[in-house]
C-alpha cells in the first residue's frame, strides 16, 4: 500500500477529513485495523412501529455505503 500521510507534514483533525482518505486506509496508516460490527446499545423501552423493518433495511444496505462520504451517509438515511 502506498503511504497516504506524509511523515514530514503536520495534520490537524479537519485536514485529515479534507484529504478524503478511506477510513480503513487511514487506520492502517496509523498502525490500526478497522472493523465494522454491530453495536448492542441501550434500547428505548417503549414500543416503536416498524422498527424491525427499519433495522433489517439498514443492515442490508450498510455494507454498500461509503462511510467516508458525508453525502452518501446522508443520502442513505434520507432514502430509508
């Protein structure tokens, strides 16, 4: 893999986002690995209509969403 960040250059958090480096490549560049997995967060105790249908749809399309792009994240949520 080619080096994404230049060692002789300083980067701010916002500058890294401006470079639009895919998250997995950035993690590898910094010596980490990236994995996507389902989180089991606290749940709303009340009833929600069609929540299972929504969860199933999100899980179905999530692997195909470019999470590095704010536009694509927003478009996916809009279309749900």
